[in-house]
C-alpha cells in the first residue's frame, strides 16, 4: 500500500523525503507510526548525498579560486602594509 494511502495529506507532504521502504519495514517490525516516521526521515535520500565526482569538482573549483584570488589578496595586504609603514614612519 502506498505511503499516501495510510497517512493524512499534511503528514505525507512533510514526509516526502522519507524512504518509504524503511518506514514500512519499521511498521511491520512493530514500531509506532511516530517512531517509524522519525527513523525513516533521518535517512538521507540518495540525491542529497555528494558523490566522489562532486567533491572532486568542488576541489578543482577551490583550486581555481585560490589561484585567481590568492595573488589579489597578497597584493592588497602588501599595499595596506606599505601604507601603514609610510604613515608610521613618514607622516
């Protein structure tokens, strides 16, 4: 029986990310509806997990950002240091 056939519509909307097979198995094992719902909702859905390829892409993006913005930040810090030095010793 589908999940929506057993629960009120408002509950189904909240439970849309629940793995229905886990929910059903917990109910059959004797868990209460509330406990089965809470336990099944705690399981992340596959689309919400990052893959190794996703993480590799993020690392590559971070490397690019470091290469582009690293020298800019260093240049700004050197400029600020130069201004402070000039103001401190050559007013």
